[in-house]
C-alpha cells in the first residue's frame, strides 16, 4: 500500500471517530397543547412550533374565514384552512430566531375578529395539535376593539378637517385668485307658483366653480295629518 493511500485511510478513520464522538441531536417531542389568543396589545403573540416532515393542526373555537389567511405559503409544503382547523407543514425547519407571522380571520362578528400567530421551530419540541381559545367577546377584547375604533374615529376626524378650508387650500382649489360669484335671482310675480330662488351664491377657482342655490316651493301647503276615503266602513287615518 502506498504512503498517500495510508494517509487517506487514516484521515477517514479520524473523521469517522470524530463524528461518532459527537452527541446525537435530541429527538423532537411531539406534543398536543392549548393556547389562547391575546385580548390586549400587551400580551405576547401565541407561537406555533412546526418542523419539517410533521403536520401541525390548529383547532379554533370559532368559524374561520378560509379566504382571509395571510402567510408566506412558499415556506410550507402543506397549508389548508377548514371550517375550524388550520393544517401546516413546512418544507424545512425555520432558522434560529426566525418567526413567520400568520393571520386568519373569523366569519362571525365576535371579537377578536382575527387570530394572529407566530410560526417558529424549536429543536426539542413540535406541535401536533394546538387548541386555540378565541376568548370571544370578553371585556378585555371589547375594550381593545373600542380603543381601536376610537383611534380610527380620530383619524377620520383629522381627514374630515383636512377636507375643509385648509384642505381646499392645500389642494390648490382655494387661492388668492379665488373669489365669490355674483348670482342674480329675479323676484317672483304676485301669483307665481312653483319653485323660486331664495338665495344663490358661489365661489370660483382656477379650474372649477362651486354654486349653492336655496329654492322655495310656492303655493303648496306643508304636509300634515289628515284622512283619506277608502272602501272600508270606517275612515282610515
């Protein structure tokens, strides 16, 4: 046997010995557990522990909207949304510290309206089945929804204020060249009937005009309570 061949065999033996000396990775423990959706923004997002070659089922106590699922489907071999169960199986394990955010909505009008979960991989455990408690319409969930609606209302108020005179100026509609329009309305004759103009005014900009007209219907009495004839013996109101 030549000298280079001896060195090659020795290197292979050393590599095999080193590999045998390394402790094997611990087998993942498959578990079934329960989790709950947060009712406030201060609570952490629930996690799902997934692994390649393992199917994880997530069961919800509320009807799911199948078309509302938001997740990076390219990372999963299997993604399926049922009436109340979500099935996941990734192509490969997620990296250390990697979190995929998953969102799925509910069909009914209860709160919270959607579930937000973080998909991760752990070296020692994988979820087989996770039963998620929605905690629907709890006081905390209703308070969180009220807080969100109040924030949306404030944003809407700001947008409405922006559509007033300041908004017109920022949009370039109201400028120094803009001014009121002179509109003349003829006075009605003594026995006139129909619609007559009571007031008319407007404003002119560089590209368009705004006109407001107040009309009055002459010769007609306002509607009120009365009676009408009918085929029934007694008059109907």
